[in-house]
């Protein structure tokens, strides 16, 4: 694993925590986590976890 890949994995894990446990939204956290745009963040999140940030957020609210 390259340092860049490792860092992205850590950022995505933090994103998952913030979305699930803290009730944050993707649009509120993607810049703070180092992603350049919301689209790339959502793509990377879905690739790692199998669902979009919005799907996770909506599941938590149900």
C-alpha cells in the first residue's frame, strides 16, 4: 500500500465515522477530509464501502 492509498483509506474511515456516528453530511465533511470535490469523495466512498454517503446518512435517520 502506498502512502497515498493509506491516507485515503484513513480519510474514508474517518468519513464513515462522521457520517454514521456524528450525523454529519458528505457536503459538510469532504473538504475537511482532503477531497477536492464531492463527486470524487462519493465515488471513493462507494468504492470502499459499497454504498454512497447519502445512503449511509439516510439509513441512520430511519
